[in-house]
C-alpha cells in the first residue's frame, strides 16, 4: 500500500466514520500538526480534540479525494468534505488540503489548510459574508 493509500484510508476512518482512535495509527506525540489553529503547532491529542469538535457540528460526513500525490516521504491530498449541519438540513461543503511527511509508518509533520471561514459561514456561526467583511476592514460580529 502506498503512503497516499494509507493516508486516504486513515482519512476515511477518522473523518468519514468518526473512528478517532485511528488517529493514533498514524500520529503519535512526536507528530507536529500545523494549520489546525492559526499560530499553533498541535500534536495527535490536539488533532483528536479538533476533529471530534468539528464532527459534533455536522452529521453524515462524507469525503472525496479530489487530488492526491506522493513524492518520497511526502504525500499531499486535496479533499472535499460534505455533511449537513447538526441543527438542520443545511448542506455543508468544506474543501482543503493536507500535506504530510512520513517517517517509517507514522506521520512526522502535517500541514493542513481548510476553508474554516466558509465552514463556519455554512453552519450559520459566522455571517455569510464574513470574508468580504474582513477584507473590507469591517469587524465581524
């Protein structure tokens, strides 16, 4: 199995099925996760809390890998995650990417970027024009 296949299967189990115990299959205390929260370097425990919190905001999550590539120890995937808001039938589409470096059979470092502003807008937790407001210099309330 390639590293891309390993990461895609792991994402299917963790994100698609909510099997958070599988996070430890690829991540350990030495794994550095950059991009979950601005200005932080997280580890596997932080990743578990973050993913668990996000999964509690939606129901019926599915994901699709739009692009995947592997180069030596590095893998990169572009994802589309679809779900419904927990409080209603509002459809949610979250896009993003993960780039990761493997050391042996574990992820050593993970860089993530997801459209979290768009995600929170779709959930109704931010105004639907939050990005435009921010770019214009207005305070987002």
